[in-house]
C-alpha cells in the first residue's frame, strides 16, 4: 500500500473495514476520499522556503531512496517506559509532550552517535497529522495522505552542545509551523518543484504508537505484533506500542559501532 494513497490513520481505517467485512459486518468506518481540498491553488502562492522538502532536480545521485544493505546494519528495539519519559520531561525543564521530548532526545543522540561533521546541518523530520490543522478541518475519516513532514534543523555542533530543553524547543517550533496557511504554501511549492521529503536529513521519526493497528479485532483475534520485521533505513525510526501503555518501543537501524554509542546516549537520561 503506497504512502501516497493512504497515511497511517487511513490505513488503520482500511484494515478495520477489512476486519469488519471478514466478520460479516458492515464497514466500521465510512471513508471520505475527497482530496479536492488538498489541490494546489490557482494562482499558486508560495510564501515559505519549505526546507522540509528537497527539489526533485536537486536529489543526489545515487538516490537516497536506495536503502543500505540490511546485512550491514544492526536493528534494535529500545523499550521506553512511561517513567523514562517522565524523567526526560523533567530534564527538559519545560512543558512538553512525550512525543516532543522523545523526538528531541532521539535527534540529539542520533546526530552524536553517527559522528556527523560539526558543521553539518542535521534535520529531523516527523509526521504531523493535518486533519485538524486545516481550515476548515478535514474529516477524521478522510481517506488519503494527510500527514505533513514537520522538521527541526541544527548543526551537529549545536546538537552536541545543546541542552535537551533547547532541542525540545526546536521540535515544538517545527510542529507549530504546520498551519493551514503553511500547508497550502507547501502544496503550491510541490506543484512547481515536484519535491520529496528533505534528502539532507539525519533522522525521520514515524509515530505508529497512536495509530491503533494492534487494536484491530479480526475474526481470529488481535495482532500479536504490529510493525516491520527488519529496518534497512538507518535514518528511519518507528515509535511502536509496547505493553507499558504510558511508554513505547523505539525501532531503528544503525551500523554496529554507531548502535552501541546510540544505546549509551539514549539511556543517559
């Protein structure tokens, strides 16, 4: 199922309907597939630089869409308890959500673990659901791709020297940036430049924990596991459910020597 067709919430709705049909029941969710409100404007009106995207003409060669051989990578699942998230929030020293503080922590730890040159700009991308951010809002049952890449940027030197609170502020700014006006400017930008999510990035964080794949009731029961078997993308991080309802699992891949350093950093809270 291609991401251009459905985002995570729409994919869950699709699977819930599949489960309902398999049980001989009516649709659990009536999908709303009208995408006309996400069309580019006429005339186009680009108001922002949109650093969350890379122009297709500027994509490096070979394309970064080619994953590193999984045999060279180490995949790890890091359980993050609710108690650990609480300690991270206290360390940040400011009001923030679990997602904001964990994204900041992962971004900072990853930039240090992979030993980026100090002058390199490290970008973290994260999915922002725009259904409630559009004016008027999209329906909750919208069937399509309504996630937008929020971002935060800093040099490797800044991340190495910064406090967790400073990193949290950058993430919060990235989430707050995603407004109706900003998204419509981005749609117009994409109409012109045919861009892709920022290729000069450090890490992409995708929060599956809130989607609900694991709660779908099929005729044979609920899934025992919801997520990928391996991860061959060393810049892609999944946040998955775990038995601690207040916590989650961090699933990612790095080269072996980087993974050990990352583990030490992620646990130093």
